[in-house]
C-alpha cells in the first residue's frame, strides 16, 4: 500500500534529502529488475509514480471509484448485522449522497458504532450521519449541513 511514497517521481536535486530520495528510488528500481517473484503494490496516486517504475510493471490494474450501486453493496456488506441497529437505516441514502471509497465507509460505520455504544444506544441514522460528517472533515472535504438531513 502507498506505493507512491516509495516509488514517487524523482525530483530535481536541491539538497541532500532530495539526492538521497532519488538514490533510494533508483536502488529500488534496480532491485525490481532482478526480482523474479510477484509483487503487489497499491496506490491511489498513480500520477505520482515514477515513469521508470511504471515501465517495469508487467500489469497495472485500475480499480475505479465505486458508483452509488457499488457503494450501496459496500455499506450493506460492511455493516455487521450483529451490531444493535435501527432496522430503518437507509443505506441507499448514504450510498447516493456520499461519494466515498470502501475504507471511508468502514470508518463511518466504526465511528457510528462507537458513538452509539457510548450512549448505550443502537446504531441509527444520526450516528451514521455524525460519522459521515467526521469522515468528510477528516478528508478535507467541504461539509454542507444540508447533506446531513435525513
């Protein structure tokens, strides 16, 4: 995970840190040439990968951002049925309203579960909305109060 942090584009050398970082990438590229095994790397910043590194990859698989139908399945799959919850939770509303990746959806569910447990309550729409607001803020996205109305 975070392959872009290891195989990032080499930069113009301005100081010793830049020189060391470029040497490190060059070393890793050489090691890749001699490695016969399978390596699986992940990044969500493909444009930041060094071109020489990309040339050495035999396959690159793109996982597109999930559409709302995919997000609905993610919400339904990640929400554990064992958690005490309001049966009227509208996962479709969350899937359509919030364009999030699976990891963000998981964070919202975990946050909502902790919030509900702290109040000795079952997870409901308000807990999930609170978790969604926190996750969007954490991601640096603008938060519109109208997005959190049910």
